[in-house]
C-alpha cells in the first residue's frame, strides 16, 4: 500500500492538513474493495481527485474510468446518457446507443453532482447499485453491468432528502463509505503553499518570473474566506501572475483581486419564532379581522352621533380623528358625499325598556337598535391575544401598540381595562 505522501505526489495534491490526510487515507483503504463511496465537500475543494485515487489503486485500474457531471446533462437526456437507448426510442434516436454504465463495464464511474439527478433517474441508479441491472431507454431487455460507483456532491443530502429531492434509500446505498474533504478556509496552513504552487505553475506556463507575496499579503490571503475554495485561489493566482508587472505583491495589490464578500464576523441568527410576531398566515388573518371589526365599530359610533345630533358639521368637527382614520386624508368631501342624502332618525329621549319594537318593515332603520354585536368567544380571545402581543412587542407603550393595531390609544386603553390587562 502506497503512503499518503506518495499518493499526493502521484496525483498532484498539495497540503498537509490532517483532515485532508484522513480523506486520502480512507480513499487508499477503500480502493481495494468494490464498496460504493460518496465524496462530500463544498464546490471547488478538489473532490474529483478522490475517485481517481480509488480507481488507480483498485483491481479495476485497467478498466475504463468515466467521470459524469450529472448537473450538466439535461433532465430529458440523462437516462439515455447513463443507460443508453434503442433506435427509435424517442425523436432523434436514429441508432442504438450504449450508455456510460454499459461502456464502463469492469471499470469505475464517477458521478459528480449526484444530488442533481432527477428522481426517475435515481430509481434506475438504485437498481444498478442493488443488483447491477439496467434497461436501456425504449428497451425491455434487462442488461447486466459490473461497475464501481463513486459519487460526489456539494449538496446537503439530509436537507435534500427532507425536501424529497433525493431518495433516502439511494443515499444510504451510495454512502457506504463517506469521504469528506475540508473547505480551504479550514486548511489555513495550506493556503500559502497552494498559492506558491499555482504561481510557480503559471510562471512556467506563461514564461515569466514567479510572483511573490509580502508578509501583509500572506496575512490577507489567510484571513480571506475563500468561498470558491481551491478553484478560486487558483484563479486569483493566475490573474495576479498575468496582470501584475511588479512581481512582488503586497496586501493593497492583492486586495484588488479578492471580491468583497462583506464582514467575516459571524452572524447570530435566531431561528426561534418570536411569540409577538404576526408571522403566520392565521395571525395575519386574525389581525385583518380585528382591524375590520375596529373600523365597523367606529362607523357605528359615527352613525349614532349623526342620528343623535343631525348636524353634519358638528359631528364632523367633534369626530375629526375618527373620520380621518376611516376615510383617510381626503375625508371632507367623501364624508359629505356619504351623509348628504342620509335621513337622520329621530330617537326619543325616554323609551321604556319593555316597550315592544315596531313591526313596521318599512322602517329602514330597524337595525339601528342593535349597535353592539355579540361576538364569538374565539374572536374575543384572538383580540385579547393580539393586544397582548402588540404590547409585548412595544414594551407596554400603548401609543405604538395602538398604532400597530390600527385603533386609537383611547380605544386601546378601554380594551386594556375591559380585559383587565
């Protein structure tokens, strides 16, 4: 069995990080078997190196090695690419074609970005993993294949399974052995080493002196987050090597090649939902109902004032804030248009409680006797709950709470007294 250092030199892997060494060690140990391997890690960490190591150290090294980017193949043709198709299976299938699993028989297939596979293709792949059988598109004949499958993904597989974008049974078949490659920001000691290697390679390629970094540039290099990992570092090294005339690079110059991704400080995110938030659809609906009820009560109050006094101008003057709340800023004209044809009902000052109600159906104001509506208990409970939440949200400040609830501060005070808050 070759040593880890020998494998690094053979496959051009740079770095001495313990996590990287552990990943290579696992690849060496599993290579002699036919166990399925899932390589995980962020995009750009070099996941494609692991299946090459596994293939070259296995008994299949003389067979074919095929790397397939599952995310780059359209959903409508991926089954044909992987499993082949028969002539006439679909429009454009002018001849029978062998798929990757048939061509790579006896070898290794590397399925990169396996998390992007459509669900129908995942079912076919699961059958290959279970018994080595597959069926070409447009055929009914079952074929056998003997391939080693190594898959890789930068997707959080448990999240994909939870969202039903990836089959759980397929995940456990693929991840018999899982090898995780660390992100570049977790390999601080390897960053400058990799930059020097890339700078040397580009200097040789473009026939120019090698760029060198000053101490402050090295510190900036180590501090940067490197969301694109090794691929991004390589691109930065190439840009600096080609564009800079001065071959000594300081931090100011290097900063021009590093995209500004904002602060590196960690963000504290509260995933728990606040009890005072009107975030759920149900609570928003209850708040709308509460606002509608409040507006209706205001209209009832305004109507009663009109019926008692009969003077539009006095009612308008005394209830200016109420009219503005209901009709908005342009309340004068709207209000006058609303009440100009309104017949004011004369209500006796003294009326007996037990006096029978008039049965005259022509009385267009028969409904005015019942001003207060009887509410259901659930709506009262929700009203109480919304008031509590709004007060909590604004630390007991009634003015802010009343504004949020769409009612006057006086009305809110009355509600607080009513509910004994």
